[in-house]
């Protein structure tokens, strides 16, 4: 059994290292690499669970299914690219089921994504602090940052997040009878990821939708409490407040360092232009210019749009430079989260 587990983990770590290298150098995770590694991992899994690890099959299916669902959701919400989701699928496939139960925490696989995002935020924060210190403007807030702070919207968003996440908490704890939140670290990982999703969804909502969602979610919570299905979890509110403050604070600190000025001639497919840059195209008559200003993966340039931007540079309203959103090589953080998870499970840190 240990031989098969060692082969799976070695295969996983090698694939993660190669994928991280290509993501940093080429902004690409190669499908061919993932297919080959996935095929080998699948063969080893069949051998492992048929002969040695039958008792760990349920834990493997639970955790790998959880990772795959979250990976699909992250791709659906355009938080990361398809290559990152595929890499997470390989992680789910290649981690032996016995690893998940070493610390007796069901659903521990969610810690991989939690640790990946925590290290990503730490890296972005450190990078922002470095640039801020170097440019000597660390404590200066951009004009756009000041304009984006709306206390009423923030308060309504918090009420909405607490209500919605209380419903998730009820479904997972009571109705579905899943013990996935048994461990405190797993619980906090789930809250952090749910807050991350809610912060992303909140960006797409106006004030009326936020208030409506908050009202409906709390109405559902009150019904569940009234019929005795659920008891309010005050620790949930405190956890959501802490995570929301942490994530929003980090974003406010580093948002002005998340962009990069480049020559217009160097614009290429796959890059993401800032909203301010896209708005400059509205006056131009050049055909095929990008119109999506969301600054997420939905706004990635196609080859035709990149060619249109090049034509725009030479037009009446064109400019020699544009601003793009900095690319974060998330494969590195998936690798980091996976390694930290393996250390945590093996050593109990």
C-alpha cells in the first residue's frame, strides 16, 4: 500500500512542479501533461482501491468530489482559469484516501483550496507591500479606492453573507447529516471559501439585489429556527466578519498594485485589460475592440480582440500604452496548498 501511495504522491508533486513552472513562464498549464498524469493516477487508483484501500474509498470519493465541485465553481465564477480547475482535478485524483483521515477530520480535502487561497493572498499582499515601500506610496489610497467604499453597501452585504452562509451551514450540519464541519480548521476553511464566493458574487449585484437576497436568506433562517431544524450559530457570524474584514482589507491594500502598464503593441490574447482601459475604446470606431470591463477571467482577450487593440493604437484615439491586470500563476499556490495539506495530515500541524 505504501508503495502505491508513494507513487501517487510523487506523480502529483512532479506534475504540480512542472505545471507551476509553465504557468509562471508561459501563463499556461499544458493539457497533455495533465492527461498523461491523470491516466497514470487513475490506473494506480484502481489498483490501490481494489487491493489495499477499500476502507478508504468513501473518504476518497467524498473529498475528491468536494474538490472537483469547488474547482468547477471557481471556474464557473471566473475566479480562476480552466487549467487551474483541471490541475485541481488531478490533485483530487492523486491523493490517496488514507491521507484524508490521518487527522480524523471528514472533508479535510477542502483545506487544500483554503491553504492555496491563503498563500495566494499572502503573496499578493507581500508583493503589494514591496511595491508600495519601493514607490513610497504605501499608505496613499487611490481615487478609485476612496470611491468604492460605501458603508451602507458593506453593511448590507455582511447581513446578506451571514444569512446565506447560515443556510449553507444548516444544510451541511442538519439536513444532509454530513459531518464535514466537525474539525474547527475545516470549518474555518469552509467559511473562508464561502465568504470569498460571496464577495465575488456581491460585485455583480446592485444594492436592491443585495437587500432582497439578505431579506430572503434571513427569512429562510428564521423559518428553519422556528421549526426547530436549526439553531443560530453565533460563531458563524464572528467567523464571517473576521474573514470578510481580512479579505476586503487585503484587497484594499494591494488593489492599486494589481495592474501593470505595458506598450499597446505588446497586448496579446489571454491578457485582461482594466475597466478604465476598456472604457477608452468607446470613442473609437475600430471594429472588434473588447467591451467586457469586469477585470476577471471573463474579460480575457481573444486573438481577434488583441489584434483590434493593436489597430486602435494607430487610430485617432489610440494610445501607446495600456494597463492590464497582473497575472497570478495560481498553479504555484495550488502546489503550495497541496504540500501544506500533506504536511498537516502527516504531522498534525
